[in-house]
C-alpha cells in the first residue's frame, strides 16, 4: 500500500514536471522573441553609433589631409592636367595655418633631386621643403594657400591594443586630387620596428632611423603605397600617428601597417622643423652588451656596459664597464635597442637619470646628453643656415662621424668639433680643418656650440685678437696643443 501510494505520488509529480516546462517553454519563447528583437535593435543602434563616430572623425580631419606628388617634369604639369599621374606620390597632414605640411621624409625623397606639388581640397600648389629630419623620417613642406585647417594632435600614450583607428591617405595615388581616402582597423601592437635598410660602413646594422629601434604603432588598417605621411586617427578625430607604409614597401602580402606615434618626442622634432631649426638627439657614449647569464639568473633586465667612450656623457657621469643600465628616466631598458631609443627621445643638453646596477649596489647617475651623429643617406634640412665665424662651423664633438674612433683625441673636460671650414677663409688660412677639436676661446673653455659663439662674441667685443686653443688629431711642431690667433 505504501509502495502504491509512493508510485502514485511519483506519477503525479512526473505529470506536473512535464506540464510545467510546457507552460514555461511557451513563455520563454515569447520572451525570447522580444529579447532577440531588443538585442537586434540595441546592436543596430550600437553599430549606427559607431558608424557615426567614424563618419564624424573622417569629416573632421579630411580637410587637413593632402596629396603630395614628387618627380614632376617641366613637360607635364600635374597641377594643370587632371589626367596627369605623378611618378611618385604620398600623403601629408596640415600642421599650421601658415601652410606647413607634415609628411615622411622617405616619401618625398631627396629634395636636391625633386620638386613637389600638393593638393588641398582639389586645389594644387607648388611646395618647397621647409625642413626635414632623416633620423625621425619627418619632412615639413611649405605651400602658399588660404584657409588651411591644421589637424588636432592626440596622445598616443593613451592607446591600447584593440582600439579602433582610422587611416586617411592617398593610396596608389587614387586620391591625388586632395580628396583623401579612408580605411579603418584597430591597434595591433606597439614598439614595432620596420625592416632594416641596407647597411653601410657608418651604419652596418641598417638602423638609419629612430624607428628601427622599435617605437612604431602597428595597425591592421590597410596602408597601401602612397599612404606614407597620412593621418592615423582615433574615433574622436584626433591624429595619434603619422602613417608610414613601411610594410607595403616590402610586399603587398604583408598586412601590417605602421605609424609614428604622436608623443612628446614627435612633437619636439616637429617644433624644431617648424621653427626652421635642426632636430637633435641625445647621445650617451657606451658600447652596450648583452647581460651575462648570472645577471639573467637574478631576474635582471637591462644592458651591460661593454665600453665607456672617452669625452662623452657616460664617462663624465662615472659609468663603468660591467655596469648594468636598467632604466633611462622612468623607462625600462631591455636591450641595446630600447636603450638607444629612450636616449634618443631627449634633446641635447638634457639631464637624464640612469638607473644602474653595479655589482650589489643600485645607483642613479645623472648624465647630461650631447649630440648624436646621424648616419643617413638623406641630409638634414633647415630653413636657417648654421652659424659660422671666419668661415668656421662647429658642433658638439660627439656629432662628428665615427666619433668613437677619435674620442681619445678629444678633450675629456669639454670641447667642440670643427665641422666645416670655407676654403681660403681666415679660419682656413689659420690652419683649421674639419675634425679639429677646439677646447678654449682665449682662456675660457667651450664645450658646446652655444658656448663657442657666446664666448667668441664677448671676446670680439673687447677689441682684442681672438685666440682659439685647439687639440688636434696630429701633432703640430711636435706639440699636441696649439693656439691659432685669428683677427676679427
């Protein structure tokens, strides 16, 4: 009897359980239909909102993006002939209402061999190079045009992987009328390097730009040939990168595109070029080597000092062989590339703290950077001529080619290097030649070009004869130190 009752209860329970899902399924299907409809509407609204952001960002920035042509010929004026196709083409970005346009140096080639045209809003203008820096691969063109709209810079340090970006440019010259074309994608990575260039005696590794040390933004936005010098935008319509189609130059099968990040270092170089001055990059003066196995076993990162070059900031700051540099300022160092990249971010004359491990000690050494020599096939171009006196031009000693091989001839207490001497000038007749080091003007030491010209002018103002004390690379009359008097 008990068993029968139990079975009966189980039967009713089974029927109840079977019936409840039937009711719930119907309710769930009805609710699901409503939910799916709401989800579709929400998704469509989200897509529409995203689409509108893209449309607005493009509309905001496209007046600031221009087309560039180089290699023009006298027989074919592409400014007047709408059917003329320039042999070489690129993109530029307006950065100043006065007519200054930023682009990649590699995109315009050697200004000594080309002339240029720029299209803005379907209007063509002749352009000249206002300034260019090969190490950062930047050039600034100048046009005379009304109603120019400069682009707004953003902050690349705030970018994250996966963030949506838009690229504006002149792919394959199809936007050569100045009506830029758009593509979009996302941020794929940071700190990327383009393929190295062919090595030279002065630069065997082929790392001819700062970007070869690893500071580029990588994006999957399509960057065809001709988009070099274009704008990489965030969805707020701010430029966060200058596109450089390095990958396309090495084959269209490569989907990666690169952009120079808009950060403090880029702004510093742009400001120099806009002012017509030369961009300069910090120099430390060591030969870096990989960490020893014992260092890595302790979990260290950084580079080991293999050699300290004489008469450099590294020597003046007290760096020693086998020191391990772990940070430049607050930026970590992992290898020689990251060391050189972080040093190059700073201008000449900046005092920069280095975090150093010396055996069991941790130190912070402050270095005052001097100027790096840039080995590049393209010249630096400035709107202002370098200062000179009596046919002499000088620069930081470390700015001489292959300074490391001549460092023992430089005065470790400070000196400048003669970089050019006009033939038959007073300086030439006094015996000065490129490569000589000048340590004193009169009795006062000079360590920078600014010191040299400032002290020189003070001595000239006294009406006395100017005396330059030199330390030369070969002995003169059996003496290493010589004084060269030069009349005003």
